[in-house]
């Protein structure tokens, strides 16, 4: 079995302080303390670019509004945690439906110019901080875009970042919501570019009764193995083939791979979640691919997830899903 060798097998969580329009707009030191104390070494920050622009103008970047990101980077350094800075909402694109963008990233020149402006701002801001501490994830879960259109945005943006900060590690989410690897960009491995997959398959297990996916509440009651998805039922064998494609790309191009998001929403029965999660984690570990659970606190997380079928234990005033934590720690 091939093991990707480029990236450390970072393990951790997404932190959602600047994620969507109604997010708080800041991060909390406690989260970094918890991540470190529990034995993890990675956080991904899915960011919404509207937090640091003025007058709703994508070209009006106000760097004073980036203090919250700076603080998160400092906390990462303090607690020995790698910080992955990700645009969940970029100028012209987001998988979230909470804002109408003025243009389309994949088609409009203005969107590409704004995208490069924002990323070069970050490149200048964090130049000098090693990639062992900070990496960039250019845009979360590209969808409704073909490989050519996608590459026409990623390649010039990577070049613009590396003109300023040649050594910055950049991660690119796979196509189709992070699920499809991109061998057409494999040549970028030599430029310190890696790719990021997801652990949200099958959706009938991971997003059962999640309103933004199971919109009609039509997904059947979850099982594992035998989890439902639109393309049929899934089991461990299908998962192994799915992630095997990522490992093959890593081998063919000597390219790093990390799993930037994953987990199950809190309506899926806990025993099903744990069986599915153990298979996914075991497969990822076999390929030496690290992971980040979608959240630390909340419906996908180990803290305050509000599941009906979990006996929580107290942890720093939070409700801890100890079984899920111990499973993550084993892998």
C-alpha cells in the first residue's frame, strides 16, 4: 500500500469563527488549548472574505480586519498546531448559499483579479512564517466547474502567491466538493502544492437529516456498511477504492494529500457514525493521509454535538463525546 510522503499526517479540526456571514468573526484560545491537550496538531480555518473588506467591495481589503486571523496563527504557534488558512467564501464562489456574489470565480476576470488580490495580501502578511506552521487552502470544495476552468484560476493564483512567498505550502481541494482528485494539477507538486480530499461519503451516513444536503428529508435511515448515496450503497470496499484514487495520484506525482474535512452530522445514530468513522480513519491512516473533523464544537464535533444517543462526560464545561474522541486518538 502506497503511503503519501510529502505532508505530515496532521490530525485535528476545523474552527468556524469566520465561516459564514453570521459567524462571530473571531477565534478562541480555548479551542487551540483543547486541540493541543487532546493530542492533535492541526486546525483549518474556513474563512469568509467579507469579514475583511470595506463597503461590500471585493477589491477593498482592510488589513486591520485580519487581526483575528493573525491571532489564530499566533495561537497555533503557541500550542504547536499547524494552521491551514482556507477561503470557504472567496470572491466569486462559495459552496454556502448565504450570499449572492457579484461575479463568478470560474468565469469572470474580475473575480480572478479579486481572488489573487486577497491571496497575495495573505502571502505578504505571513511571509517568513514557515509552511510547517501555516499553509493556504485556496478555495473550499469547488463544484459546478470543470478541470480546465478550475486550473485557469488555481495556476495563476499559485504563481502570484509564490512570487511573494516561494515556499508557501498550498493545498487545493478536489473537484466535486473535494471528492475528485486532480491529476491535471499533479505537476504542481514540485511547487509545494498538495491536494485535499473529504470524508463525507456516503452522504446518507454523513449528512442524514442535515438540511443543506438531505433537503427533502428523503435519505433512508442510516446503516453501515450499506450506507446510502445517490450513486448506490457504500461499504468499506468502495471507500478503499475511493481513497485509493487519491493515493494513486500521490504516488504518481509525489504529491501530498490531506483530508481537510470529514465527519457525520448529529442525526446519524452514534453506533453507525463510529463504525463508518473507524473504516474511514483506518483507510486514511493506511495511506498516511491526515484529517480534520468538520468542527471541534457542534453537530459534527466531539464537544457539544447535541446527539440524543451519547452519554457525554464533562470536559472544561463542555459535553465531550468520549467514544468519538478515543476513536480519533487511535488514528
